[in-house]
């Protein structure tokens, strides 16, 4: 790589860092530290599998908020590059003893060591497997620490080590979000103790952007995972380290904004996902025992709670983060893993054929006879829903000016081929970021779109056939957690969404609405609380089938009913984090598709009669799921043809769309193949 003149602007923050005594100590063991020579090669990814890149704020973020996904794709053969933007030095104390002296570089080193050990545990089953560590001088002008797992060199960690709590010493506000918004001119680099990274440089907003673009270009990941750029507003008491007004850590949000800006500018990813952070503690847990064991085991290693004695720790500053409360995934935000945008794939009639349409990276494309064809339109978030002849998505401008954020709904007409922006019920700015995912329905005479409004409830907009779209109208009712789902039949619209304590429904003609909570039956006579988004289909006799995950488990729950009369069945499923996709066939067959604990697509085909239970109760329905032979990263799309044949599509771990099919009346398929 060409040599460069690194940016060294020590005076921007504190008038020089030398007096703060943060210079890294000597290398901890000679075999593990290798200095990348100026002009030498940057050790690139190895292995035949696709690369998954995680861009996070702190060393434990991928373990808490993306896992078990990282472990699943590692097992599937994916290469990994996790980029950690900050040093995560907090108060500099790797102990709960408040009287202990602060050692910022030491605590950062302990956290980095914990992450290396956690990845070695997930990749090799050996937390103490050796790493090769380099100072990588990037063309962006920033030096980073690159760690390569020696016995599985397709696993890389990149530590940028931005010091975000320097204000504890200087009195200045130095958080990563201030750097994103331009209130902070530059952030200092904190070299962890024992790191090959010894530079005491500063990094500005442009350099962070250039660094991420360079890393994306070097690794060319098929899949990029980020944190949540649009955390939900805090409702009620602020919990833990949530930032003012929002239910997530302030560094998580900034890291996600930097990541999304870079991903959109690079344009090479096939799949992108954002993952909820601290908001997980405000939602029911959605992980079953298998996923909790995978996630919790990695966190135990990261937190140095895996039985390694201090005398056996090769890292002088510690083998992990002692401030993690466990054991395992813990009882706060570790018991859940929620992808922010799950439905990036839809089935639509294109040129008389049922075809998949997907958000590939940030572009909307349809699979034609000659491969993927762009449909134009805006850069989109990884979300797509079809209703009638319309495709609906959300665009985003992740701006550095908080007053200028845009999250707008867009509609593509499959007949005319035209795009139209439908805006946002909150306009622009902070309130626009609550929009979430779109629900849409079309009864052939009226089209409806529905999103979360600025107060957390629902807002809707309708268009009569041949007429213009009306204005956004707020619907009375409770705040909802995530993506609603909308249905339409003969002028009657139904919108269903999960709330923090129940499932709510809105019914109306598109102009006049009523709402109520359903109080769906759950285990033990309790009200069912969905652990994530709900999905739904409408039967020919007007009943609804609502699908969701059961709180505290990964089991799938299917409710059927209308009005005040509902029954349900619980179908055991070992693991998985995606809400079940539902499709209803012409003969009354019901297809259910999601993911299991290995990341494979899990598919079930039932009859509506299988959902029968005593009124107001839920029954156990033990049926074998058909497990696919790929790993999926987005919720599958399912559709029945007019002949009753089932078609399935899913975005796999390589970022590509794969498909499976079953003849009418046949069992759910297990063999998947590339859709192209």
C-alpha cells in the first residue's frame, strides 16, 4: 500500500495528548504483534466464503446486538471483519471497585482482548487461540489495529480506538455523535495498552468516513451489519446508559450513522441490516435456549467469566471486560436480538410471472429472465412490502444536521413503472426517524400505507383508484413496537401491530377507524405478547391468521379469529430471530417460513383446521419443520401460485437470493438453489 502523510492534529482537542500519559506499553508477546511495514500489503480476507462486515461502536456491541447471527454465519463458512470505532474506555476501571485508579488504555486493552477471545471461541472453540496483530496505515490517513485469527485467517478485527470519553479529563464533550454532527472537530485516538497501535493522532469526520469506505472497498463484504441509526424515543423512565431522549447508547447511534453513510456511498453490499441496541430491554426476549447458549457463551468469554485465571492471562491489562453483568446473555438487553429491518424481499407479478423483488444493498431490483434489473427509485433502507400493484419502501438521508434527517415512504407502481414519494407524517428532523417499516394494503379500489407516526402510534395515507393520495392522518391508538402489517378486502382495512404489552388492531374503511387490543390467548392463560413484529394473512371467510414469536422463547405462535373470538397454537422451534412469513394458498394451505437456531430457513405447511383450539385458548402443535440447506439473513418471502404450488425466496449468507419450491399438496421443501 502506498505510504502517506498521516494527519496529526494534536492541538484540536486538548492542546496535545502527551500530558495525559496514554502511550501504549510494550508489546505483550512478540509472537502476536507484527508491524505492517510502510508500503507493505494489508492482510486481506482469506477463504472462499462471503465476507460479513460489522461496523459497531464498542468491542461488545456485535456480541450483544448482532449475535447469534455472527456465530451462525461463521459456522456457515463466512469470512468476518468486525470494525470497532471507539476505544470503549468508559471510566477506565475494569472493576466494580469505584476506588480503583483509572487506566483508560488498560481498560480499552482488556475489552479488545475479550473480543479477540470471544471470536476465537466462536470460530475455533478455543478462546486462547493466537492472533496476529498489525498496525495498518490506511490510505485514509488513519492508523488502525488489525487483528487476524492465525488458525482461521478469514476472521479479522479492526480497532479504530477513538477516545470518546476524553471529556472526563478535559471537561470537553467528546462523544462520537458530536463528531458526526460536527460539534466536535476531531476525536483523539487512544492506543490500548500493549497494542501495536501507538499513534496519538486525531481523527476528524472526513477521515472516519474515508476509513470506512476504504475498509468496505478492501473487504468487499456481501453483508454489512450496523447498529440502529434510528433508536426509538424513550417512553417512561430512562434506563441505564440510554442517551437523552433515545433508547440506545449515544455511541451506538453515531456508529450506525457513520456506517450507513459509508455503505450507501460504497454501494457494493448485497444485504445490509441494522440491529436494535438497548431497546431490546424494552421488548420481550426472543431467543430460545440454543441461541441464548450461543450468545451467552461468547459474552462469558468476552467478560472473562469463562474460568481463565488471572495468572494465565496473556494480556497484562486483563483477558476481558469485568464490567459485564451476567452470566451469559444476562437479563437486560442480552436476552433479545432484533434486526431493525427484516422484510427486504417480496414476491410480485412482473411480466406475467411471479418473481422476487429485493432491496439489494440500497437499490430496488427485480429478478428478470436475464438476471437482476434495477427498478430505479431512491436509495432504500432494507425494507420492502408489496400490496396490489404497488411496492413500498423507505428512503433515508442520514444527515449530519439532526434537523434535516429524512425517512420518506416511496411507492413504485408495477403497472406504470413510476415512483412516487409519499413523504413522512412527521416531515423531516428527529421525529421523522420514528417511521420504521411500512405496512400497505390494496383492495383493488383503495390503496393504504401505514407507518409509525412521530408519537409512536400509527399514521395512514390512502389513495382511491385513479385518484391522488390523501394526507397523512394520525390514527387513535397505542404506541407500537415495530412494523405493522395491513390487510384489505372489499373496502375493509385491518392493521395489526405489536405493542409493549399486547397486540393491537385498527379496523376501518381508510377514512374512519376504530382500534382495540386483541388480548390474544397465550400460554398459561396469559395474554400473548409478541416477541417482535407480527405478520398476518386474511382467510376467504374474513378471519385473520396472525403470526409471531413467543416471548421468552423462539417458538412460533399462530392465532386465528376475528372480532373478539381468537384461538391459537404454539409450534415449537429451536432458535431463530425472524418473524414468521405467512402465505395462504388457494386450497387453504398455510405456509409459515422463518429461520431456526442454525440460521437455516424453517418452513411449515399447515391447513387452517390445524389451528383449531378451544375458544380463548392456545394449544401445542408439534409439527416437524422442513429445514433448508442454506443460512438466511432476511425473513423469507412465500407465495402460492394459482395452482397451489408454493414458492419461497430468501436472502442467504452470501447476500444473494435463493429459492425453493413445492408442488401442490407436497411437504415444505428443504433443497434451496440460487434464484439466478
